[in-house]
C-alpha cells in the first residue's frame, strides 16, 4: 500500500513520535486529534522524514471538513447557524431596547424643538457608529485580522495577530481621542453647519459636546468587534447595542428632571463606555488564548510586514470615503429639514428608526458570514465566496421585503401602537406614518448596499468603486431633496433618500461581477425582481387586511399574517426558479461523490460543512439603521 500523500502530491513517510507531540505547523489533512503533516523543506539534498497524521480523511465531505478546520479556524458543523442565532437573539433584544429608548424619548419630550436639538447632536454618534463600529472599521479590520489568523499556524516569528494589534490599536486610540477633543471645542460651528435655522441652537451645542465623547469609545468598540468577529466570536459584538441602549435609558430616567433632553445626550456617552466594557474582556481572552512559543528568527511571513501601516494608511481611504458619503445622507436630511416647522427632524428620525428595523434583521447573516467570505478569499477561494454572498443577498432580500410590506401596509397602526402617548399626539402619528411609508421604499436598496459592499471590501485592498457609487446616490438625494422638501416637506426628503440609496444599490450590483467576489449580477437582478413582485402583492394584501380591522394591535397582526402568507406561497412556488433559493433549503446543496465528478478533486473551503449548512438570517447593526 502506497504511503499517503499531501495536497501537493509529495509522498509522506510515517514516523513514530512521542505521545502528545503535535507540531504547531501541522496543517495537512487534520484528524480529530488535530495532528497533520508539514511541507517538506525545499531544495534539500537528503530526504528528511516528515511527520504524518493518522490516515488522511476519505471521501469528499470528510476532506471538505478537514480543509475547513485547517483554513477556517476549526469550526464544527452548524457554526454559522449557531452564530447567526446568537446574533439574532441579541440584536432583537437590542432592537427592543432601542424601541423602548425611543418610546421614552417621545413620551418625555414629544416631537418638537427639544428633540430636534438632540437629534442634531445625535448626528455625531450616528457618524461615529457607521465609520468606527460597522462599515469602515469592520470592512478594514475583519479582512486584516482574517489574514493574520490565516498566517498564524505557519508563522515562525511571533504572533501575527498580536503584531497587528500592537501596530494599529495605539495609533487609532490617539487619533480618535484628538478628534473627540476637537469636536467638543468646535461644537457651536458644527451645529451651525449641520442645521442652520434650528430653533434652539444652544441646546444642540450642549448635547453635541456630550455626544462627542462617543468618538473615542465607538472606535474602541469597533476595533474589538472586528477582531472578535474575525476570531469567530459573535456573542460580545452582538451584545454591544444592548449595553448601549441600557446606558441611554438609565441615564434618561435618572437625569430627566435636572437635565431635560440633555440626559439623552449624556446617555450616549454612558452607553459608549458600556459597549467597550462588554467586549474588552473577550478580546483580551482571545489574544491570550493562543500564545506563540519562541522559535528561531526567520523572515516574516509574506504580506505581514507593515500590515499595521497598511491598515492605517493604504486601506483606510476607500472605506472611509464610502462610509462618510453613506452617512452624509443623514446630514442632507437634517440640513433640509431644519428650516421646516419644528418636529420635522423628529418625524424623520422616528420614521427611520421603525422603517429600518427589517433591514437590521436582513443584514444579520451578512455580519456572521463576512469573516467566512474574507477567510475564503484569503485561502484563494473566490468561487466559494461568491456562492456565500449570493445566498446571503437573496435571503436578506426576502426578509427586508417582507418587513417593508408590513411597514407600508400598516404604518399608522404601528406608529399609534408604539409612540402615541404622552407628548406624542395624533398629528405626530399621521406625519410620522406618512414619512415611514416612503422610507420603506428604499429598504431593499439599503440592504443591498450593506451586503454588496462586502464584495468590494473583503479582499486585501478595498476598491474606490463603492465610494463613487455612493457619491452618485448622494448627489441624487440632494438633487431630489431640495424640490421635494419645498413641495412635500419631510415626505419629500424621505422620497429623495429612497431614490438615492436605490441608485447606489443598482450601481453596486451592476459592478459586482467584475470585483474580487464575482457575483453574477444578472441572476441576482432576476431574483430581486421576482422578490420585489412578491413584495408588491404582499403589501396590497396587508393593506387591505389592515384597513378592514379597527384596533391597532389586531390590525397589525392581521397585516403581518397576510404578508407572511403571500411570501410563503411565492417562495413555495418559486422552488423551481433558478434565481430564487427555495427555502428552507436555500443554503443546502446536494453533493455528488468523487467518482461522479472526477474533474474536481476537492471542494472549496466555502463548500465545507460550516459554510454549506443551512443558517438563519443573521447582521450588521449600524447606529443609524434602526433601533439599537
């Protein structure tokens, strides 16, 4: 019987070794005991015996699982499902607390000059969240940490992960601390720039100075979240918005009487500190969990030297530009709404928070699978990354379109049920519901932008195309928002937002097939059109059921059931449609045996069990994208 061979075809000669001895560099064909072979030294005059594992795994699926454990961090079957479930539960809890937070804000202060001033100050944490927690920080650091983790088993000079932390974290903390200090000093100028014509600019300045502290805390939160997600740790990152909303709610309740709406701004500062405290212990544990023993000094692994410098300099600009332009849509909304009657900014805010909740749920899977996509690209498997992204996009579209149908069909009932109490009266309900329905038209575009941008930013070097597409969408929002605000007020501003983000999504989808993850835009476009048609039918059915029932809670429940029934029928009938994944088997595939497909010796890492299993929808939760 011939000796076993490694992936390169080299012969492996079994040798005896002491019990318990497992070289750290063993990476080929790991057995359950985690023993494997190391590549033989190149250009050696004598054939040195290489340690070998127990028998190499037999069968295509066994080989896939072994390869996934070697390249993907050793996760077992069901990892994505468990991670998505944890993320979904904690995100839902954070969303509920965010809803309670907004209910308290509306009940205490209504929708008037005070809440307008606070929401102008809240622009700072919204920007900081997008830039430092979700989009920019995650899109830069998750691939960076994934590459460092991929190099870890073969590194002969220190720990690549710890080197990355030492090279990036201190400079990041000093930079953002300086930015926070500058924002505190120039708060009056910031308020004048963001909302000229605001009825109470002094109150907005006080709130801005309180919220500016979150620039530092959110940067630390984003860094910890990216590092933990790359390590496939999702519990602590998913809990940050629970801690954040607990801080805001507690501070508002305690300080409402002496500070008024300033208590909400102080709560943002307190919540930021709690977010750091939730994650810091978990990151410290991960960094200490795998000490790298001292070895002989060799040259660094290719691509590692200067990785920290690349993260700070070479990779930041495209991602930061995209995130800033994306968040600038909020700036345009509040700039255009500031001259409108008091409460317009508040109506936009409440409508956006409720309308974007379906998008939060739809993007949860992308948060869980983004490290998987980045790891697949680091392992040289763009085809596996493409399949993962396409499945995620279609599943996210199902969730967001179903949610948008409910929002459009039953908007007045939702607002009445959630907010109509205390200082929030019937006129506020009517205005908020009208804005919310228009916002919902752009939810699919919001979801596609959040998911498609990973195709561009999962590789080693991000691209500028997403920033250009986002700039085109921002220009469309501004061009449509000026006449829209003059003609229809806050509703016109919401329509301009939906138009701009939808244009960005179309541009990103059209260009995705040429990027690092070669998404098939034609098939995705066909699937999205089919789902949008189902969404239109579901919206009509939900609206008819909603207007036929009087009590808000019963009316909303009937509308939800009608929408769910229409989507269920559509997805059942769409099982034969090539562009729509039949649920609940959208993420499972029937695989053939090796002898049936001799041209393909081994599956990609993305076809391994942890990726190929069915996983619930799971996601990103930016501060400006719903209740947190």
